[in-house]
């Protein structure tokens, strides 16, 4: 018997608890699930964990925190196996076995991951060694969203200290029928990023009513 663990397939807490009960009681021998499997559940008899496309978060490079999230997720989910009397084993499918983060996962070496992540963030001026701001431009027409995003970048005040990246189509390109384009702003930690963004907003031309521009300073999500 198999059990499915997915927030899309289990709409209520009651059904989730019932599914977890069948797993813990040994009624289900195979668990098929999404990231919800890694979220703190304890399965005493779980001996083998397999992860499909474990490096997917590293592949597209859209999220500066992709390495951190990938390591955390894989560490959590493979740690579900062998937590009680049963010996455990984790298998991770990857197209980048030589990547430092995948090597750290294979070796179970948290310090190696931390050292790699610190060096990467320092060289790239990423948090906590720099500041980031994400600007999302959206419209119901894709061409209008792209054209407006490019106009926003053109209006950016010149600065030797600040880097403006983009625009590029957002990883989640369409939300509720609106096309989304993203601009990423990088600045040194000591610079007054908010002041720069205020000056930028004043320089923006008037846009059509359908245009929406959102700003997220030090964003946690880059989707």
C-alpha cells in the first residue's frame, strides 16, 4: 500500500492526520510526496528516501538563496530515513554531482556547505554582505509588462555603487492572468538603498493604469 503526501492532494488537516496515521502504523509501505514530507514528520520505520531532481533549485539560478534552500531541504528529507531502530539510506538524483552543495550533501558536511555559501555571498555581494531589492512589474499584456520594465530600468539613477540587473521574466511568469517581469537591485550593506529607491521612483514616468509595480527590499522569495 502507498500513501500520498501533498498539500495539493490533501485539502484538510483531518485527511492529513489520517494519512500520517496509516504511515506511522505501518499500513503504508511506500510514501510518495512533495516537500511536505520533510516538514518535521517522524516515520520510525522509514528506511529509504529517494529524491527526484534534487538539484532542480540550483539549475535555473534565479534565486540567490537557492543553495541554502537546496541544502536545507535535502538535509531534512534524507534525514527522515533511519531515525529509529532501522538503518537508513538516502538517494538523490542530480545532474550536477560535482556541485559543491551536492558534494556537501553526499558527505553530510555542513561546514563545507557553510564555507562555500559564505564565499559565494561575499564575492557576489549578497546578503548578509550586501543589500537586495526586487522590483516586479506586471500587466495583463506581456509586451506591455516587458516594455514598462525596461522603461523602469532606463529611469534608474546612475550609481557606481549600485547594480541594476534585468529586467527578466519572473520565474513564475504569470499570476492571476498578469505577466510579471523582475528587476533585481544590488547594493553594498552600508549604502542607503531606500533613499536610492525613493529617488528612482520620482524619476519614473507615468504609466498606464493596468501597470502594477511592487517593491520588496531584502526579499525572501525570488519567484
